[in-house]
C-alpha cells in the first residue's frame, strides 16, 4: 500500500489517540490535547490533524491549533503546533520529517502568518523553526513577608460563570505581548474536564472577578501556571500573600510563577523581593514565519507606532527584506508605512536567513546580535541598522504553551 502523508479522516482519530498514548507513555497531556481539540475546539478543521500512514497503519502525526497571535499590538493568523508524535516502533525512519514538511505547506496554503511550538531545539530547525520565545518566571520565597492587613476578597473555584471576566483579565495582561494567543470565553479553552491544574478566581466584595491563578506543577515543581490580575495593586497583593501561605504550608524554599516580566503581578512581586528568572532546559520556544508579506502588511500600524517617536518618523525611505520566504519592502513616508512585494531599488536592505528572521520578527533577538551571523547582511550602514532596530525591537516574546489547564 505504500506511504500516505496528509490529512487524517475522522474515522482514524481513535487510532491516532492510541498511537499518541504509546508515543507519550509518561504523560496524558498530549492525548488530552488531541482529543479536546478534535472534539470541542470550534476552530479545528479536518486538515489540521496531519498523519503518515505506512501500509495502512498510522505511524506519525502532528496537530496544529488555530489561534490568533499577537506581534506587538498586531493580531496575526497563528498556528500552534501541539503535539507531534511517532509510534515507538517507527521512530528514526523519517516519518516525523515527512509529516512536518507536509504540515508546513498546509499551513502556508491555509493563510497562516506564523507558527509557534515548544520542542527540541535540535529537531525543529530542520523545518524552518528557530528559537524565538522565552519562558520567564517570578520566584517567590517563603522568607518574604506579605501584608498582614486583611482585605475583603476571597478565592473560590473557577466556574463557567467566570469565563467572560477572566478572559477579559487575560487579554488586559497580554495586550502587547508578542506570541500571546487570543483566547475566547469558552469552557473548552479554559477548563476541560479531567484537568489536574486548579484554577481559582479572586472575587471582590461585590462578587466581581479581579484576578485568577492556576495552581499545579511544572517539571515536578509546585507552581502557578498562570496569573491574571486587573491592573490593581490590591489584587496583586492578595494573590502574592496567598502564594506565600501556600509555599509556607508546603515548606517550600521557592514557589514559581510563570508570568511575563511586564505582567502587573511580576512588577509587584519584583518590588517585594521576588526574583525574575529566564527559564532554560525545558525545550525551546520556537517560531517559523510562513507568509512574509501578509504578516508584515498586518503589522503596518504597529510599525507606525514604533516609528512615531524616532528620527525616521518624518522621513521617506524604503527597507527591503530578503529571505528564503521571499522579499518584502517596507515603504516609509512621513510616519506612514506600507508593505509591498515589489523587487525595486531600496534605500536600505536586509538579507537574512529564515533562522534569523524568525527571532527578529518576535523580538527574541535584535539586529545588533543577529548581524554577527555572517549570513545576515545589512546594506545602508549605521542608519539601516538603526531603522531595523526601531522597526523590530527586542522584548520577551512568549506564548503557545497551551493548553494551560489541561495538565
């Protein structure tokens, strides 16, 4: 019968679930992701689950989760890859490579702008991915002291009635965080059945949700997978004190909160002797550009925002970007930016391989670091470098580590 690479049919899903269980013997999370996405995620399309069949047997798979993603304040079409699996008896035979290369072409034709995943940094660069996201955490230690003042707030378990409020809180905390996914106020996206993580909601005296936190473990460590707060110092303080109580009750030396450095809670905890760390050693947060011109076109207003207070705001110039994924020209005209695919003479030019363009787009690495790569070439001297640095500033991109509460 030979080999087939392409979309799975619904009648094959049960076999895929079984194969994923065999591939991830020590974890139930990956199988839960596939089951919930294929049965409950209304964004799911038949082609989003790709497989390799050999002589009629499914031996490898990958699934993409459709989520809008942020690049600064821009919302683009994103595809989160999770999971990728090969049957233990068929590994190291090129089947994973076949399904991944097939999936890249599928994502391009589906009009996705960018795809992200968390995975082995030695594997996914073969398919055009490169490190482009970082996981940061704030570490709270029981020796720190919280406020003794009693506040009129309470924690309670998350219910379906909280969906709208906690979704709004999540988006207020991630409004400009690159790679953050856009979530909907639907139960399957926040709390599918069987979750081992505990999602608690912080309620004020009027019954309004002003914060939330998901408690669980990360690589065996007790942690807060996610924290959400209204931009209210009191909400941060209550959650901070609550975490201190948990850490002390468990006799922990450190309690980990997976939050972004710009998160209101991270700032609060930092000023109360919390320690911000950049995580490493648990896989890489990776990204791959899929459609260059459409992505940059969607970012036109974001580019204008970035240029606004720079010396290029009232100038006219062009920047050509060349990579394996094609070319794009950014036309700057007195603060306005338009993107085209016309191969015309430009004032400045950036020749950059995809492996370097991915982290430039997300802000994981800046041009001053990337230009050290001999394959990155900038034409236009210091002015070109300055312009690229303004258009693509560095930051702390993070996202795609979902489904958060299925762990």
